[in-house]
């Protein structure tokens, strides 16, 4: 019996090497993916957001309440709340991963979800799941009870940045290398699950088909803070509604690439405003 492991890559890893690891394992770690200055700026901006928030999810979507956690703080709408987040959103390694996996199936991709997640003490383990099951009525037909073929398109790719040291005790994200190739009904054994322990500023990159979940925080006084980004095909409905969560006044000041990621560009005939591109609203 072999215990699963995560491949650990350096921050200057070529995109081809990251893709090679993701093709094989569905997940890879990049140590110190965020420069120390940006990491400090992110945490400084997020401290106030965390202090003003409460754990748990005031959510009318009942199926998500337990899933989101009762001792976990989650904050979205980040593009309009953090200038440092807007900088991180343009990270070339994350966009390079999205380019590789998503552009073969769309004209351009979107930021689908972005959350600041702080797992606090006494939080229980989150059940292992695949992020692409958010689109349970998939427009791309394939049987969910068989292993996806090598040509099955990716719906979403994800980066999860550690904003503090991740340990097995404070709730490091649990991942299952290789599960992106499993049938949906296969359950992992314990030796196939890895706690993504890593120093602050590091990140795990993974595919939407890869099993993962937040760990339990068994410490007495250590919080586990992370930043979660998901990019999805440009013709799918995004998980977060950035048109509402991000004020258009803030979007007008953002780089064009970020504006596009937030949906201010049509995907062919999808997403039009007055039969035209929504980017014209940013010029008013």
C-alpha cells in the first residue's frame, strides 16, 4: 500500500511542468507562489473583512449550509473589496493553467468563484467533492458513473492560496491525487487522501474533477486562512454573480483583463447588453 503524495513545484515552474503534474495527478502544489509583499498586503486587507464577519453561512440554499461549514468564515465579492486581490487575479501561472485547460472548449473563460475562507477552531472536516459537480445538469454529455475519458473537457480549474501555514491540525485542504480520472462513484481510501500541508504563500492547483475538501481544525487557537479562485468555461453560468457582488464603479478602475474575467465581454452572442458588448457600460 502506497500513501499518496503531492508533487511540490517551485514558484518559477514552467507552465508545461505544472500541466504535466495536473494531467497525471489532477493536483499539484507550488511552494511560495505569492511574493511575500503581496501575501502581506492580502492579509492586511482581509483582516478587516474577517473581523467584521461571522462564521457560518447565512444562506437560504439549504443544501449548502452544512457544506460551507458552521465554524468557517467565507467572504466573496473580493474584486470590489481588495486591490491586492485584483493584482493576484492576474497571476500568470494561474492564467496559464486556465489557458491550457479551458480555451480548447471556449472563446474565453471567466472567473467563476472567488472566496476568502477562514476555517476556525472546532470546524469539522468537509466531505470530499468535485467542484465541477456544481454544474450537475452538464451540457457536455458523459456518464457520471464511469471514468472521464482523456478528451473530456474541463469545466473549471482552481487555485487555492494558503494565506497562513497549512497544517493537518488547522484544517489543511485534503486532496485525492489521481481522482480526476476516477468514476464518480469511486470512494477514496484513507491512504489515498493527502493533507496539503504547506507554508503561507504557497498554493495548490487542481482540476474541477479532482476530489478535495477542507480539513477539520483540531487546534485550540489557530485559524486556517485561504483564498480560493475558480475559472470556468466562458459559456457556463458562473458560481458567483460578480455583476451584483462587484460595483461597476470599481470594475471601471480595473485592468481590462480583470474586466474580461468578471464577464464584461461577450462570448459570441452570449452576455450581450443592448445587443452589444457589456464593456461599453464601463466607458459611461
